[in-house]
C-alpha cells in the first residue's frame, strides 16, 4: 500500500480534533445542538486552515444516525460512508474544474431528487470563487430557496471574488491562521505519535515556515522526518529546508544597528553560502526589523507578534538599546532598498549597497527633543553634557595651558536690568575640531563693527554651567549696540561689476526707483560710501528725499551685503542732497536683526554663521508704494 502523508493521515474527523478555529467550531456545534444550522455555509481563509475539513465534519454531523449531537459518532453507516468517500448523498465538487453553467445545471437537476440512504443531501463546492458569473447566477435562486433535504457548503481562499448576491444568501465563517503555540503543540504531538524526537529549535523553524497553515506544516514535517529519521535537530532542518536560524538574522540586524559594516557583510556572505533565496532572506530581515519596531512602541508586543518566548525576549532586549525613531528609520531604509534588490540583475550588490546606506544613518533624535533644546537655549539654560558626547570629548581635549588666540571662548550674555537674570548661564562655545582656514577663507567683518578682542570667533560646543559662569566673569559681554556676529562674506558683490544687476534688483521692488538708477552715468564704492553720478540733476531729484534715500540704502545693503551710505553727485552741480542719518538708521536695523536671540540660537545650534542680512521690503512683506508728497 502506498504511503499516506501526514496531511491526510492526521486530518481531523471530529470538531475536537480541529487545530485552532475555536469560535467557528463553537458556533457550528451550538447550531447542531439547537437545530439552527443554516442551509448554506461558506468557509473562507488561507490555505490549510481547515475549510474543507470543517465542511466534511458538518456533513457527517448532519447525517449522523445517533441524532442531534455536537460531534459525529464516526461509527454509524452514514459517517463511515462519508469518511470512506463512498456516500452517494454527499456531492463534493471542485469549483476550479467544474466552473461552468452546464455543471451547475446538472447539479440543480440532481438535488431535485430525495437522498438515497441519508437524511439530507450535502453539496460541497471547493474553491467556489472559481465559478463563472453565469454559474453563480444560475445558482442564485436555488441557493436562496433550496429544497428542505439539501445543504450547501462552500469553501474559498478568496472571499472577495465571490459575488455579494451569493454571500448574502450564506452564513459566513472566516478561518484565521493558526497561532504559533497551537501549531507547535500539534506538531510535537504528531511527532511523538510517529516516534520521532524533535527539538524546540527545529519545531520553531517548521512552525515559522508553515505561516499559520496546518497543511503546509504537515508537508514540511513529512520532508523533515524523511531526512532526519528518528531524531530531528535545528541545523538539520535548516539544511533540508534551506533556512537560516533567527540567530543569524539577529546577528546581521544587530551589526547594522551597531554600524558594523564589516560584520554585516560577513553575515550576508554566510547567508549566501547557505544558498538562501534572496526573497526569503529579504522577508526574514524585514520581518525582524518590523518586530523590533513593534517591540519599541508596544507595551505588550506578545499580542502583536506570534513568536516563541526566547525570540521575543531577544527582540525586546535589542529594541531597548535603540530609540523607536532610529529603528523606524532603519526599517524604512531597508524596506525601500531591499525591495528594489528583488528586481535587480545583481541582487547581492543591491543588498550590499542598501547595507552601506543603512549603517550611515546615525541615531535619530525626536523633533520634540530638538525643540526642547531650542527652548532651553532661548531661555539661557546650558544644555546637559550627556546630550552631546562629541562636544564633551572636544572640551576634554583642550590643553590645560589655555586656548590660543584663535580659540578663545566667545560668551554672549543678554543685557538685563535684573541681577538674577544677568547671572544666569547662557550659550558659550569652544573651538571646533576643524582645521584652520586660509587667509582668504576668513569670515569678513563689516566695517565699523569689528568684534571685541576677547571674542574673535563664535563656535558652537556647549560647556557646563560652572564653566560658563567663570568665563562670563572673566570676559564681560560687550555693549548690546556694538556686538555683531561674524558675517560669512561669501555673498559680497562688486559695485562696478554688479551695478546692472542691482538696478534690476531695485526695479523689481520699486519700478520708478530702478529706472532712476539706470539713468545714472556711473557708480563707485569707496570707504563704505556708494557714490552715484548723474549728468542731469533732474534725474536724482526724487531719489534725494529722506524716505526714498532710506529705502535705497536698505536695497544697497541687502544686495551688496556691506554697511554703506548712498550719496549722489551731479557734474558741476550740487542740487542732489542726501540725508546723512539714513545709513545709520539702516545700519541699526540690520544690527538689531543680527543680534536677535532666535538668530543667535540658530547659529549656535546649527554650528553656522550669519551670512546675508536683508531688511528690504520684499523680505518684510509686500510693498505698497505711497504717493509722493508734492
């Protein structure tokens, strides 16, 4: 006699033997006891979860000769005929092979006759979603009002393909994937019945590969038993099924999180030497990182993750050492990169490039923490040392002999009238590790605003509060109206070269003023004085008013990024006078913007320098030109 596989040998014959599906089993049993069995039942779910098995058990229970009972007896003639597959009153139809309207017509003709030897005729249609639209339509009326001696039972793996008109006439039972613990207990019991010893690691591998399907797991067990014999171990299961234990995947994931590219590539090479399929490896790694994300954000991850206890404990341990933002970013990078690897001509190369990108991701800080730091900076509170380990290391490397002239600490304490406020710690910077800049790369300081000798350069590493207070006592802050941050100078422009661009810049903001500047004969900048030459005094008459010269000075400082004042000269004529206070008013406004607390905090936080300062109308909002006074 040919060998009977486990999937057929261990098929449940009673409701008690069904693995999992307790809600469905309880509903069916109560329906049998209360005589409330619907005339049409439809079972749906993934493969191997017991849809056809439940339909056959229901067929036996309905026709069982022992009367109303929650379980078939499996001893009467009807039960034995159904178990042997010889019952003439049980019609089991394969919907994939008999899907046309003609087969349904023949079925309808057959159910007109009374059952031969049983109480009821049972029609089981497997893979019912494969029927054609015409076949479903032909079945509608009979399914809605069937003869009293007929029961319909359908099974499908794709419930969404069944027409709603059919679903509305059936009582639906949706079968779930079998849980890991239930599958493991069932497979261990079968192994014991077969006289095979199987260790926990091997059992977990088989259950994981089964994916909640009992039939898939039984097929794998058959293969494992044939390979291993009477004793099954984890390494042997990995060899025969081409799997990799979760320890190897865990080591690779930990290497990526630890930024150890060498270890990650070494583990990848080991996986490829095992001959693991690229898609299987990608799914395993993504599933591991998904589990890490769940463990980091869920208080009870065991509810969401159907995993063994030892594997869940390892995941929780790894997730506890990294922030949820870091795990999410790593998972997102791997998800994008590894999915592309499945379609690449050289999958391994794509995987290695994904690993290289992944290890370059540093610890991710939540936006909430960054905003909290910004609030602390604005409030004048020193940042905690433990939040900036790199900056602490830089501070510790400073020699005891003191800082050089280019490395003196810059201190900025807001001027306040309260003595308690003036003594509070504020931002302070120490020299960065960057090499010295060349002479032409030095930041440019605007004229008439040179930095005090004790504060030649602002740098951006925070010190502790005692250090800040000591440095503040030794180096008192400069007056508020004389302090100006270092400008980068990289946007400074030459007047002779960029004069046409400047006139266009002004014309975009005030059209008539730009046209008046274009009428000038020449322009030059010398000793912070922008001199505009005209041949005719009428061309500069409007520009000489106090209001207009103020706006023109703003535009000039914004465009050329220099502190200057504007004057007009007419050949052999002095009709165009200028307001000497206009340049000073614009300079003070620019200085006020440069000394704004928010600007200084941004400079310190982002390790930058103040570049352009623009106060022109376009940067404050739309400019509405007012009529000039006659």
